[in-house]
């Protein structure tokens, strides 16, 4: 598993800036499965993020990021 905000392995370090209040409002920038940078599109009604290997994630289905 990788941090969706910085792309580093989730088990490495504390990721304090990644877990802050501001980060909770930001869409993921890195894939949680592989750590690759994702293509992110933000719209007035939400966001979508696409990994070239693992597909698309949207703000409507973002609950998997908190698992």
C-alpha cells in the first residue's frame, strides 16, 4: 500500500502532512495500489483520478481510500 498524497510506501515514515485536515479535502494524487502518479480531474461536483494500471477512482467511490 502507498500513500495517496505523496506516493511513498504507507509503512515508511509518519506521513503527518498527508494525514492533515487539508489533505482530507484533496483528491488522491498517487495510486494506493502501486504508488504511480494518477491523472486527476477536479470538477465543481467532485473529482476523478485514473491510474494507468488500476483504473479510475471517483469522489463518489472514495471510501476505499480510508480502508
